[in-house]
C-alpha cells in the first residue's frame, strides 16, 4: 500500500516537472524566434501560452514601430542640419566677400590702421566660421549616408599634388619642413573624398607639430593595399588615447586649446572605410605620429 | 507596417435578381498606429465594413488580414479569442453593463481572458480620460460623455491592436464629442494603438490622420 502511494506521488511530481519543462521550452523557443525576427503569434486559444504569445507579439510590433519612428525622425533632423549648414555657408561666404571689399575700400580711401585691424578680425572670424559650418555639413552628409564614393582605379598622384598645393604655404608659415614623395602607384578610390581624407590627416599633423619639425608624406605599395603614410615629428598621441582619436567629437586633453571639432580624423576614417580600406596610427608621445591610410590596390569582386 | 488589409471585400444580401451589394469590392490598407476615419451617408456600408473587420460579420467574398491574421482562416473559437485580444469596440450606445460599476466594466474583457488587469496602465488611461472619480459609480449615474469615456477605457484596457469605433460620438453634443475623440487620440498615440472610426460628422472626421469615404459599398476617396 505504502509502495503504491510512493509511486503515485512520484508520478505526479514527474508529470509536473515534465509540464514545467515543456512550458519553459516553449517560452525559450518563442524568445529565440523573436530574436531572429521570425516570431509570429500562431495559437489563438484560451491557454496561458497563447496569452503570452499575444503579449509578446504586441511588444515586438510596438518596438518595431518605435524604431521606425525614431529612424525617420533621425533622418529628418539630419536632413535639416545638412540644409541649414549648407544655407549658412552662403551667408558666411557673403560676409567674407563684403569684408574683403570693405578692406580694399578702406585701404584706398581711409587708411586707418584701427579700422584695418577690425576688418581683418571680422574676415578671419568669418573664415573660421566658414570652416566649421563646412565641417558640419560634411558630417551630417556622412550621417545621412550621402558620402557616395564612386570607386575607380586611378593614380594617387593627383591627390598628392592637391595636398602639396593646399598645405605648402601653411607649412612654410609654421616653419615646418613639408615633404611629399611623389609616386606613380595606382589604387582604387574616390578622388574627391580621398583628397578630403588625406587633407584632414595632414591638417592634423601640421596642427600638432611645432616650428622646426617636419611632416612628410610617402606612398608605398603592398601586395593588396597601397599605403599613404603621413608622419610628423609633433607632440604624438599617448597610447591610452590612440584608440579614441578616430571617434567622433573626440578631443585630446592636450589639444583642448587648439581650434577644431574633433571630426577630421573621424571623417578620414569613414571615407577610407567606405572605400574598402583602413587607417591606423603609430605614435610615440613627444616624438611624433604616423598615420597610415591603406587603399585597395584592386577592386574586390 | 500594415495592421489591416482588405482585399476586394464584398458582402451581398439576397439572391438572384434581388441582390443588394452592401459592400462592393473594398481594398484598404491601414498602417499600424494610424487614426482612420470612415465617412459616408447612412446605408453606404460603413457599419457592415466595420463589423467585418471586427469579425462580427462574415464577408461573401474577399479577404481581411488583421494584425497578420487571415480572419477567414480562423475557427469560431479562435475568432472569439481574436476579438477579445486584438480588437476593442466602442459603440454609439456605449453598451456598458448596467449592473457592474465603471471599474468592473473596464476590466471585464481582461477578466474574460483570464488576465490580471495591469492596474498602473488602467489607472493611467482612466486619468487621461478623466473618469477616475467615477470608477465606483454605476453607468446609469454617469452623463453620456462620461459613459462614452468609460467605454473607451474598456476598449483600451486589453491593449488591443486595433480599436473599432462605430459612431462613438453619435449621442453626444459637439463639444463633448470633440473632447472624447481628442482624449482617444492622445491615449492611442501614447500606446501606439490603431483606431478605425466610423462617423458621419465631418468635423469629427477632420481629427483623424486619414479620411476615407464609402458610398454604395465602395471607397470613393
């Protein structure tokens, strides 16, 4: 008799354990389906399971809806930022133009040194503003995915000569030795955007190199990539910061007094990445940095 | 994301030479979270249409897909559960149960489904709709506007995918009508509910995101 009771109790326990396992298994399956996006509410009956399924479905739909809404709002805001920065561009260009005209006029007719100084400050400030809004526009374009790189196999030379034109004067002014090793190599890239990316890196190098230092650019071909290398003898980047310099809006503590937004290197990396290449940095503090931009040698099919 | 799609929906009454088309080929798509107003003169087929979406009536031909479910494929039992969980109804005549107080009326659909009412959520919608002081009262003691707001609460309580409202403001004065609809809009926007509302009041219809007009069983714009 006792044996019978024990058996009965055992079976009852086994039954409930089994049921619990089934339920857990079903919920697990449901969550797995939800994660892979295959979830659908199938059963429509009075069971608890069906109620859970229904709530799960509702939750997933809500999530998706909020996500889509956020996405469209984000796009809208970005388009607006892009618009506004583009429009400010025209006004700033006007301010620069008219302050230049004014400067000329005053030189011809008034010739007052105080006025001249004021005017030159206005022009400089406007130029700085122009630079910032230009960056802002590029940034928002990138966010909206308007960096459309058209990849083409071409010579690197035009990039190098454009960089020479752009920075030689500045380097001379800063008393930095600026050397570019011309090269006949070809790689797959978008001319306009790559110029932008290299210019950002060079600009950065010049910014953190003191008078008497040097900035040099060289090109080297490897089996899969062609590397454009920008090395300087500047302040260098501490190792703990090296991982961060390519993130957006990152400003080194040491660089906090220099002008800038912290997006130049970010743009450079995004552009190089969009072209199938990569960018890396080697740097020793107080010795200098070396930025290497690797561009694909041939199109990857 | 679509919540409702109807494909060539038809409803025919009578046979042979005396056929009457209550609905004559309705194709409609409604997005999740949309507030849709259906207008049209009486006898145009609005209510037939709404009843079909709610699974209260069966189409002669055509297809209704509501929240990813093909209604024609559901059995009677499934349809009952479906109605209970996925749809909330608001009628012109409120249809509150006179023996139950307002709170009991609101949580009734949840209790039927064997669910515990989510008190926080319900007290929130009760507050938004402004009937928190009337919860203990019987429906008979409430004004028309209050009764309709209680009915709206009941429709929202189960967090349905879609709320079907058939002339919800039919027996209310114009200011109260507008108030009730605005409140319904706020609640539905907050909890991302879809509303399909029938009305013949153009002013009320203007409050919706989109208006469709049904004439002689067809969508005319």
